């Protein structure tokens, strides 16, 4: 059974009013330690000699304790807390809706201020619980410019890039909602890993192309992986790109996280159709950038994402082409059963075809897991994310979800 919570009802109005009151104040989330110190000094709150110490205090409260209100920063004087609240905010974004899939997958619809976009904007973030880990799929843009023909997200035009604050806010809010900060309780009945962190992995695979928002993504991921804060291992952070070749080397050198390539085809003609950015950065250039990725080894493999489309890219000849294309690259190949969405002309490959494709890849020496579709009943599966305000009318979406729950509408 799918659950959906409207978080803008009467019980949330006080929080919404408080958030609105702080909307004009700059957030401290997403600033580096040096920028935190500069902000405090610039606001006249602390003398320069105290800036480094105060910045470290704030860093701890924001990223270790997960505090979203200055009032909770108990080792800071009451007067200083009042000054901080006067000038800044550490509040979370508005959650418009939270949906919980029958398989435990959670999807949040977040609303952020316009920031020049003309009106508030919305993005989606998905949490996928699995045995031994919990993965958060984070968005980097509102909409997308890439128009990949099989991807629902790509049918929403780009509105704007997300800031480092907004990227981090998805992680912080998810940890809030899952009870993943110290002294927080996990919601009753939530499906989460049996032990350890509720959010142990993050993937930049949500709405948008992360490498078209490189600086904000870099800043957010360096904060997320900082050992004195959120402390996520860079081996547990994966950035997925459709192939922005000039930024791939920079990703390895300046961020140092795991890399995933949204591949989906083994020749330029087909990839031009499926992933149009290929016209700008064809396969030869993309594969060369992958071979040069810093730190690449059998212990740090590149993941190649390959969506299985019936009678399009799922033949054994396609599998042979994939092996030839990736020869010599330490790689894992994720096979993704196509997730249906309203209006698509594609169908998912038959399961027998997917298994034969996977067997061929495995026999050639590559790990080739078939990704289990998750959250399909709430349109939270790979390629399905799209802001609710930009999607179909809610009554139509609910009807579609009901149909999927009943076992129809899935390939």
C-alpha cells in the first residue's frame, strides 16, 4: 500500500510561517568553514579572532548534530544565538509531500525559493532502503536540459541550478525524517537498514545533470564527505553524468567520488537518439575521459548505467558491442529495466532477454547486476522523477499509481 502525506496541512502551518519568516535571511548551510567565519565577521556578530572557533561550533551543530534551529545550539550563549537568528537561518526547506512506497522507498517533494526563477521551484528526492545500506538519490537541478528520450525527468525543462545549500538540504532533511541524527528516533514502521546509518550512500542521480552544475555539486559533496561533519565516505558517494566530458576529469581530481556514466547505447547513432548530449561529446571522447579518470582501478570502478529497452538496445549484438566498447576499463555494468511513465513510446525488455544480456556480460568478466525496480508505485524509480507541479494533474497521477499497485502498467 502506498502512503502519501500532505505536509502543508494545519498541523504544519506554524513551521511554514517560521520558514517564510526566515526566507529572506541567508542560510549558513552549504558554506565552507572559511565562508562561515567570513559571514559571521561580516555581520558584525563575532570579532575576527573568534571566527574560526565559532565557525567550527556551527559546523558541528549543523552537520554532526543535525540542528535546524539556532536555539538548539546549547554551547553557544543565548545572546549570540539571538544574533545568529537575527541575521541567518539553518532551517530546512518546505516539504510539500512525502510518499512511501509499498517496498519502503520514500520520495519527498521539496519546495525552494525562486532565486530569480520567477516563482518557487520544486524538486524530488528519493530514499531507497536495502539490506545493509540506505541510498539517497539527490537532485542537482530543477528540471533538466538533456532531453534523453527514455527519461521522464528530461521532459521537464530546466528552470535553474540548485545551490550547494539546496543540494545539502535534501540530505539533511532526509536524515531528519528517518531519525538518522544523534538522539533522533526512526519513524515507526519505517524500512531502514538494521544497523548503522539510515543514509549510508548518496547518488547524484536525481533531477538534472550534476556536471552542468559543477561548482555547487562539488561544494555540497565536499561538505557531505568532510570527516568532521556529515562524514560520508567518498567511496559511498556516486556522481552520475550523461557524458559532460570536460568535467569528468575535474570530478575525479577535485571531488574524488565514484563515477557513473549514463551510457545506454554502444554506437553513436543510437546514443544520439537516446542521449542527445552524445552529439556534442560522442562515445570516443566519453570513453577516453573514462579511461583517464583519476584513481581508476579494480577497487574504484566506473559504473556504466544501461537501461534495457525492448527491441532497441537489448540484443546479444548490443551486449557484444558493450564489451568491446569498455574493454580494459575497470567497470561495473548496471542493467536497468525500463521504468514506464505516462506518454512514453518505449517498453521494458522481456525479463528473459535481460537475463541473457546479463549472462553474456558476466561471462565476459564484468559484474552486471540487474537493478531491482524500486518505488514504481510512487513514480520514484530511475528516470521517473519530475516535479509534481510540472507533471500531470494530481488526480491523473493517483489513478496511474492505483493502476500500478494493482499490477498493471508495469513492463
